[in-house]
C-alpha cells in the first residue's frame, strides 16, 4: 500500500486520459489517411502499416510529415459543411412562402416595409397596420 493514495489516483487518471487521447489521435489519423485524395493506394497502405505496426513512431511521423495538409483538409471539410448548411437554409427559406419564383414572399414584403419605415416613408402606425395585414 502506498503512503499517498491520492497520488496513485491522480497517476491512474492521467494514464487513462493519455490512453484515450492516444486512441483518439490514432483513429483521427487513420480517418485522415483514408480521406486524403493526394495519396495513392500504396501510400495509404504504407501509412496504415506504419501506424499499426509502429504506432508511436508512425503517428508522430504522420503528424510531422502530413500535419499541415491534415489541417487544410479539416478546414476545407468545415467550409463545405458550412456552405451546404447555408445552401439548405436558403433553399428552405425560399420555398417556405409562396411557390418559389411566384413573386415576393412574406419575408421579402416585411423587409421592404421595414426599409420604407427606416427611410421615413411610413410611420410606425402605418408599418404596423401593413405588417398585420400581410401576416393575416
């Protein structure tokens, strides 16, 4: 039995954390190897073999050699996901009112009314009346 049981718990937790971190990094690198379009099949096979047979050296070598391109692939994937989400939102918002292309939607009309109010062409009472009529 140890004189410092709290220290043993700390070291056990640190080892568990590092073990989980290691597996996370290993799976992340394997995923990146398969996602990479600039590697040939033989290149991917070589990296996989290196990462599996010599895990510490393989992972460190991969991060050193291909770390920058791994970050660039992550950023590109995030940009594509963001663009796809924005496209979906635009498409969903554009078809929520009248049929697409059949004229201005309620959102367009409200924006036009707000612009007229901001320019002083409509009073607040006129704006509210037109808005209520539009939304009714």
